[in-house]
């Protein structure tokens, strides 16, 4: 089949979680014959277990579909998947940059959500043609008219020919394909120009090395070509180029407008940074494609093996994860309480949880995670600026001129009856009110500036619970702001526990300190002796609790002759103890190190 | 497998346990194997048990087991028909030699005994009766789901004496939901007044899957406060010692010379043979477990094999560990000389610094070269014992 650019359409699907992106993608694959009905038992695009469990897409994929349109012509449709979480905004922007159009899927019973809005704006910034789809019209609660109006009012898109569809039943899906063909412009690459291909994702394959997912913008890319990564300057010889249909199929070359993959014996995903431009080393392009930047971690935490003997295993596991995740950053660090471990940087909390879970699940490690921290900027009295990703790196108070913290501008969309509850929550989290816009008659868009540290952990959970699940949230980093921040230390049995130190706002420190020691009292099991737990700022104790000594455990029977049962029980008891960290004389369970997260001011 | 395993069993143990898996009604706290009594079930069980004895006898051909302790427990052995229990006792005599100083215990529920049955037991050689009194106060008995009243316990003891039993144990449970300290002390007084030779007093443990545990989980019952249960334990020790009982094991009290010899075999980590569903044996360095369900137990025996479901080859590490935690249950403690004789190493060589650390915390003490729990250590016995779990890299 001919592959001229006129017949290529590159698009992605923008949708809020649960609005039906995966179902629609499955349906598109099915209708275009990329997958048989029989293979459709599971949603294909989300292929990581974790993603499936959480119902969200984390890593991107691309699929090439072949579609015979109503005009009788064959088209190549490249569907580029986008991650659906705020942690991965940069990746989203790179996949949008690889497209000419986007299908905007909105749930006809729910309406537009904040995340969707942010992504649509980003798509509009990239001059993408937007095809609005009102999905789930088979639901009894569907209000397609209201949603159509909302799309027009909130986004400012003409939604008069928005497609009413049900990805579940297949209604309207052909219409979507037709609009993709007729409304999304074909790529406009120059086949004879020097090669410029955009890397929008990569993954590590143990046999082939790194597979880079690319969109060719100009020029051609062929097997055997010596390529150069324009940001890193690294050069490689291409072993294979190919496309996903959805299984990888090797082809001779990829031409302008085409989407596919390349492998070139690259050993590390660092060599294929998302957003970088691939060019022909023999005939390089004058400039890379716009938009590349190095991703910076937003959140840091300490990862420590429960058994210090597992330190090497943890390092190996991180090295392996890093092969597949260029945004993961880690450096060795030492804690008095926890021993040797790593300070790890993540794009956000979800990213952190995913890494943590994979380390435990796939590598069988038993980990202690310290509370996540954002990166603070400390201006010292000597005029230095220090970036701090660990509360323990905070200089002594005498040498601090001021401390700045990262601020985000957040957008919350919510039915109007919950506006009060959301505003209260934002105030509570030291938010600054910015704007409020009514979307139609029933929903409101609120804008706040909030310290990142206040929203990274449980803000979204609280938002959901206070709005009965109706609120949606999006945010972007909006710079740094000076704030009255202090370091709070926790002492257990008189010993400072560096792993429990946090940076808190001064006004909230008493409350936090009290709540944290109470929480720790509940988490640290009673031991053979009394244990005081104290919170301190500098030398000043601001809260104290005591864990009473344990006086008894089970005085049970010996089960007649079943000695094995008794032995197993004792082994289990000992095993439970092993999951705790021995700090000084005190055994501290893993949860205690995360306790600081669950402390809130209500 | 079981057959060859037995042939390599040179040291025949001299203790026998028989599990009777029937009760009139299962108590609400119990997670042992027991079924509601039926006469059909009884006759099938008796036939299976006889076959099991015969198989063991055949497998150690040439030698006779000589038993110095027999313990028929359950379940409720006395819920069997008088003839049924008699048949077990007769079969034991047919298949095993009995030592002259045999301790022969039968467990009984006060609600299932009568004068004639007790006399028959005594005549057939049973010389120790263990009565499950468990509590005295009617509320506590009801919470536990016992089928008898305290009056029936009193009556059972009287009849046992008349039948000639001069060695009676009464089992008690403390820390029952709703039980008070005063109620427990009152109960102890009533039990002491019955002048038993032996008293077992166990803290109630809520076993997962039992109705009592479910009632505590769903809030129907308030569990006993941890500190209160500990108070009750220490109160029992003091009260019973004052009344002339020796506190010879964590949960057991006896008049001088009336310690339960059968249980002492367990605590000294000795060998014993267990028969019946869910019974356990220790033969040399092996621990065996029987099929738990009666139907499986019977089916395997019907096929001509021993109903063994698990056979664990004890590692020396585990043998040492078991010897330590069982020995620590005894008030005299773990005999450190016997330990060295048995294993060829000292306890300190196996667990460097551990004893010193736990002694430093006032949990263990050494007295006349015996290692034992202190009064404080008794309350946290499991924690102390768990310290001796051998280190293994999983």
C-alpha cells in the first residue's frame, strides 16, 4: 500500500479517566481489523499490570491502523496514546507534538474535567485539530446537549458537529474514523530534507536494547543509518525500524509523517530522551525540533531496604527500572535511622508510588519509604541559594535568610454546590484564591495558587471526598515563593529520627507536631519499655506522647502435641518483627516513616 | 513413605495421645477438630482408630511399644458411648505394652459424665481425669458456649472421687469477654475448694474462624482488656501458689508430684505417638501430622495406609529452637546441662549474647543452671521465645 503523506493521519485521544479512552481505542483497533474480536478481551493499550489495576495509562504506545474510508481510499491512522496523569504532563506534550489532531472524548453524563481541559489547551497550543466526541450516550444519565454546550462554552470549540458515540456499543465509532480522515490535516513533511524525527517515548527491551518511539517529521529513516540524538549528541547505527500494528512489524524505512519505532543497540533510555530529535549523522538537520526539555523531578523521597543487606539489590533494581524510565533519578544517601539507601526523585506522587510498587512487586524488595518532599530553595545569609530535596539538608536556622517553596497554579472543576467545600480545603492548604468561572449553570471552575507540598500527597483524596467524587484537578508549576518554613524533628526514645524530619509551615508546626506524635504513638507497637515520642523545632519540644511498655502477649495453649503450629506462630511473630526497623532499642514499623503524610489539620 | 519411615524409627516413644473428634456441641472458642457426636460416626471412628493402631504395631514388628503415659483428649472423649471409650482402652492394651507406673488421662466434659461411666473408666486402668470446667460463673460459661453449669462440675468432681479418681485436673480459661477480675478470683476459690490435684489456667485466645472471635470482631462482645487479662494471670499464680499449688509451667499448676507427666514429655521436647484425626507425633527427628478431617482420615486408613498428611524432618536448628521454647514454658526452665548433652553445644554458642540481652531486660534468669522466664518474662513469653527463632535467609 502506498504510504504518501496525504493518506496519513496522526492523532491521539484526550479523555478524562473513565471517560472511555481505552474502550474507544479498542473499538478503533477492532473496526480497522488491527485486532480480531477474539483478541479484544482486554483493553490493549494499557499493557502494564499496574496501569490496568489503577485504570490509568502511564506509558504511551502507538498503534498504526489501516482504514478504508467511505471515500473508498485506504488511510493510515496512527493512534498515539497519552498518559492520563498530571505527573506526566511533559510526556503528554511530546505525544501531542507528534500528532496533527486529537479526538476529545467527553463522558456525556459527566462533562469536561480539569485534566481534560488542560490537555485540550495543550493540544490547541500545538495547533491540533480537535474532534469532539460525546461518549457513553447509551447511559440513562447521558446529557449530550448539556455536554455539547459545555464544550463550546468552556473550551470555545465549535461542537455543532460533535459526534454522539458509545465506544461500548460501537455507536458513532465509524463517524469518528471518518472525521479523523477528513478533518485532521495530513502531515506536511519534506521527504528530501535532513532527517528530523521526534522521540515521544521509549522502552527498554532486554534483547534489543532501547526501543524508541518516533514520529518522522522530515526526511527518511532507514535500517543501517548512523543516527545522532540532537540533545545528547550520542550516535548509533540503526538495526531496525518498524511500525506497531499493534505487534511490532519491521519495515525498510519510515518516511515523513510516519509513526513507528527504531532500535539501535542503545543500552539506556537516557540515550533516547523523550522530546529529543533523531537526525542523520551523515547529513544532520540544522536544528532540533522545538520543545525539548529535560524533565525535572518534582518530588523526592528516601528509599531504604528494611534489611540493610538488601542495599545492593535495591541499587540493581533501581538501575534496571532506570533503563525504562529516564525520569527516575536516584543518588545514594545515608540516614542515621535507616542506614544506607537512596534519595529518589519522581515526576509526582503517582510516579513515586509506581516505582515503589514495582520495586517491591517485581524485585521482591522490602522497602521503607520516607515521606516525600518537594524541592525547597534556601537563601542563606551569605547570599547563596541552596536547593534542598531532603529536610535534613536544611542549614541551621541562623544561616537562613529565607526559604522558598514551589507553588502550583491549580484548576478545580466542580458542581457549584461544592464550591464552598473546595474553597475551604484550598484555604486550609495555604492556597491563594485566583479566579472563579461558571461553566454553564451547574459547574464552576476554580483557580488557586497552592504550595506544591500541600497537594502532593492527599489533596486529591480530600478533594474527592469533600465533593462526593465530582471534582477534578489539574495543576502546573508556577514558580517559587518565600514562605515561613521551619524544619520539624521527631525524637523517638530521645533519639532524633532523621527519616521523620519534615519541613512545615511555622503556623502549622504545633498542630502538625501534635498530630504526628499522636499518630506515631498509634503506629509504633508497645515494646518492653516506655518510649517517649517528641516533636521539636530546633531545641524546642513542641509535642510529646508516651508509648506505654508492653506488659503481656498471648498466654495461650500449646495445642497438645502440635508443636509445629506453635513454632510457626513464633516464627511469624519474629517475621513481623523483621519488617520493622530497629532504631536504637526501638522497633519501628515501616508505616511509621510514612505517618507524616497522613497528618492533616482537620 | 510412612512404612519405611517407621522402620527407621529405633526409639519408640513411650507416650501416646489419642484424639477423639466428637463433642456434644462445639464450644464457641474452640478451633480443634471436632464433629457433633453420632453413633454411626463413633463406630466408623473406632474402626479406623483400631486399624491405625494395628498399622503402627505391624510397622514396628518385633518390638513392642511400652507406654508410660497415655492421654485421650479431644473433642470430648466422654461423649462417646461407654462401650466406645472402653473399646479404645481395650485396643490400646492389645496393641501396646503398658508400663506399671502408667499415667493414663482421659479428658471429660462435666456435662457428659456419670457415675457408672467414671467407674468403668477407673476400672479399665484410667487413673487421671481432666475435666473441662473452664469457668464457674454462668455468664462466662454461656459466653464460651459450654454445655454444663458449675454445679455439674462440682457434681462431676464428686462422682469422680467416688469412682476412685485421686488425680483430677480442672481446666480453666481466663480473659473471657465480660469476665471481671472479681469473678475470676471467685471462680478460682470455688475451684480450689473442689481440691483438684492439678489446675490448668489458660488465657483465652480468640482464634480466627471461631464464633467467639466473630462476635468480638463485629462488636457483639467486648474483648477482655489486655492489662486486665494480665492481672488475672498474675492473680491466678499468686492465689494458686498460696493455696499450695506449684506453678510448674506457664499455664499449669499442681500439687507436689501431680504434674502431668504426659504434658511434661511435650515440654521436654520428647517423642510421642499421636493417633486419631489431626493428631501429631514426634518420632526421633520427625514431626508427623495426621489427616485433619475425619472422612479423609478414615479413607486413607481404609486404603491400608497410615493417615499421615505431613512429615517434617526436623533440622537441628529447629530441634534446638523447639527444645528452647518448650523448655522455657517450665518454671524450672530449660536445663542447660541436658541441653549441652543433647546437642553437643552450649545454648550460648547457638545464640551468642541473646541470653545476656534478655536477662539484662529482666525477662530471663539462670537458676541452678536452668534458664527460665522471670515473672515479668512470663507475661511476654512469646516475645522472648520468638527471639530464639533460628536465623534463616528466606
